[in-house]
C-alpha cells in the first residue's frame, strides 16, 4: 500500500513553501511519527512527520518551492524493513603536504664551504657559475656575495624605461560570490516592511527613561520571583504593562485603518519581536491587561523556545494590536522602528547606558534608555503620540505604581 506524503495546510494565508531540508534519504526506512523534512513558509518553519512506517520515495528536491497539498514523497507501507541506523563516514586521513625542496647548488666535485652553501640556498645563485678567487679556484663567501649583488637589477640601470602602467579593468570582472534564493520568511518580511512604508504615514518620536527604579526592583525580588514562578523577572514584562496602560490612556494607538474604516480594538494583544536565525518573527501575547508580570514572563519564555525550535504556529503570530521591539539586546542605542501593518504603532527599546542627567538641580549618573515610538500619522497626531510615550516613561520610572496598575 502506498501512503502519500503531502504538504499540510498551515493557514489560509500560506499557499506554498520551500522544502529546505530532507531529514531522510531516498529509499530509507522510516517509522511512523519520524521527522521527514523541514518546510520554510513566509511565516514559520515546520517539520513534516511520517504518517506511516515503510520505505520512502522522495519526489521533490531540497530547495524546491512546493504548494500546499502537493505530494512530495510516497511511503510503501507493504515493505517491512527495520529502520537503519545512520553511520558517520570514517574519517580519511589526508596525506601530509610535501615540503618544498631547497635548491641544491651544483659545484662539480668540489666541497663547498658552509657559508657558500647557505648563500646558494637562500639566493638560488649556483656556485658552479661563479668564478672562485680562493685557493685552487675555490668559490669563497665573498665571491658569492659579489655574484648575488651583480645578479640583482639596478634601479638606475635604465632610467629611460618607466614602469608599466597597470591597465584599467572592469570593476565587476573577477568578482566571486554565491547566490541563493531568499527564504519565504525573508521575502515576506521584506514585502511587509515595504508595504508599511508605502501605505502608512510613519513618523517617529523619541524620549528617554531612567531605568534605575526597575533595576532596583528586579535586584530586590529576582531571587524570590524566580523561586516562586520558575522564570526570571526581565525588563520586557514591565514594558508590556506600561504599553497596556498607555493604550488605555491614548486609545488612538489602540486602533487600525482597514480599507476606509477605522477599527478600534477591545483586546490588548501585544506582539513582541523576536530575532531568530531565519529572520524576525512577532509572536503575540494575548490579553496582556489580564496577565501579571509573572504571567507575561512565562509567555515570553514559552514563545522564545518555540521561536528557537522553529515550532511557532500561524495562530501565534496573528492578531496583535501593538508591537514592542527590543534592539537593545543587540546593542542598539537608537533606531526608528517600522510599524507592523495594520497596527498603528510600535515601541522601540534600546540598550541601557549610564549617562549624566540633571535630577533636582544636581548632575547624577543614571542608567538611561532611549525610547522610540513609530506611529501611523494618518490616525495618530503628534500630540497623542508624545502623550503616549510620556505615559510609558512615567510608568517605567515608577515601577511600584506600575505593578499596582495605578
């Protein structure tokens, strides 16, 4: 009996993907539930599993674009064979490279002085062609030095001859490199970023926040928090809470334009940008207004693991009303993030730097972070955007009030 291996559906918006890797070879024996392949789509990467045991026949090549529902392999379930263990090929010792032979001076039957042999080896001048001034016509060290000097061209020998001018060459000639197709995920990221630039009137406003209060709270409760909840208390949970509070105060950023309609959202589903080896993904934390700091941290940890393992589902990436991007983990001091359509805003976090600031008439050193809010100027005015960012700043600089949701 033949069991067809088809590319499964991963949501209405995904119609194709790239077969990035086969995990089995043609003719291998496979068991039910074994990972057969990896497929990259414009949103996620997932692993295809065998629905039956048997011998597999591959029908699509690695790197090929395949459609949802396409048959990419067949499993002959009537063949009862044991799954073979993969054996690593034995290492083949590479032959030792040959050492270049040093020139051997030819000097007839005469025994050369060690100094003469050394100069001959170093310069390549054959003592047999050198007139000897020593006893019995033997070649001396002085004879070799004279011969070496005379064999070198003098820069003044022919002053009328100028050095050749190198010919101009085509700048593109001789350039080497590799080419490969963009992955569906990278192509989709590019399309959405360009789409956002073309469709939305993106503007960015900036502010800075003193992080000393949050850092103090984290230091005081970190050990107890981790013991109680099994996760560390990071910065992101504070930012998510601050964004939720700001969205409640400035509802213009809690809305989107869809066609010729303005849609105001009721839920607080916040997307958090996560960088992976294959590109940027934005999993969405659901109902953040109902989550505690611990609940947010647990969701962040779960999504981070799914993203690293390539296990994010389409549903994990849909429905966000606002996005937070943390370029600070990579050392970014300042940036202008691009909104994630159809959302109307995105908050950019950045690296924390100790800087001198004025506090109550005194210059003090504080851990400061620049904040950047990019927003869609079609529905959000500058006054509202600035007020939104100030609300976030005030919440973060007073973490006790933030925790109490005041």
